[in-house]
C-alpha cells in the first residue's frame, strides 16, 4: 500500500486543491490535521475533506490537529477559551463560517459567535470531533504533532501530546515505526520549508508553514516508511515535484 500525506493546510484552500491533483486516487490519503485557522477558507477545506471521506471512505484518513482541538474547546466553553483561540487564528475561521450565515459577525460577541456556529455547523463540528489522534499503517505512525519519544511504546502518549508536543524528534525514535508528523513548521526544524527526514529515517516532518510561507507539502510514501516522491505547492498555486 502507498500513502499520500498532507498536513497543516490552515484554510489555504487553493493550495490544498492544487495538491490534491497529485494524489493518484489509488493510494491512501492521510491528512494530519490543522485544516483550519489563519487562512481565509477554513470552511471550504473542511467541506472538501468531508466530501473526500464520503467519496473514498476508508481510503481517506484525517487526524485531528491542535487547531481543531482549540476550535472545539472554544465552541463548547467559549468563556474560557475564546481569547486563546482567537489569538491563534480562530478569528479568521469565524469570519469564514459567518460568510454563509445571515448574521453580521461585526454585531456579535465572540461568546455568542460560538453558540451560533454550534447551532449551524453540527455536521462539520462532529466530523472534527471524531477525527483520530494517531493512525498506524504498516510501519508508519501518523500523528499531527508527534508522540512521547521518551518511551518506546507510543500508545502511552497523552491525547494532548499527540496534537501539541514539540521537539519530540530531538530524541531517538525507539518505536518500530517511522513517525510522519506536521504541527512544527519546517523552518524551525532545519531553516527550510522543505520536507525533513532524520538521518536514520525514523522521523519525517512535512509542515511547510503554508499560511506564512505559502508552501504546502505533500509526501508520497510506501507503508514501510520509504519516501517515494515529494511535492510542494506554492502560494501562487504553482506545483513542484522533487524525487
């Protein structure tokens, strides 16, 4: 089985749509979270992933990211979560949601916005809520952020760490799996937006920082963790291929 992996789209729908042209529809599509926030078209990205899931079923896998988690926490408890969510790109997502509603978002408080979105976007929120925190396919462990690499048993990782952990890749990966992850923009790993692989091949980082850099990365790989092809789409929707 081969796999096509994308992460951290952050509402940049044009880049996502362009990247999907490189998916052969025969491999399994794995999306590693952070569909939303910061970019202008988060709702379109959510709808596209739902559509893909309905069309291709188990051939499409979506893992939850920390931004989906922040949105869901804000919707359920806006009083205690709205400041953090809006500080991290949630305001743009709310604006995008309200573009399809009759209410003018400028007249509605951050607390009431949560209630309106909860009432009008039940299917979308349920889809995000039921997303997986990690997936193992063959010899590959897919996560949004990573896992507790201080242990050889990744399953003891907390739910929070699967979507929030940083710098786990600085420790040796003692699991039998290659860990493919997003969350940490690549420029913080090796001062480049290009896909990074550790020297032993046990970590593959793919977050090109799409909202900030304009670059969305896609990785075509085998279920044994071998990277076969790398694609990136730039902000002008021009696509490049790297073998």
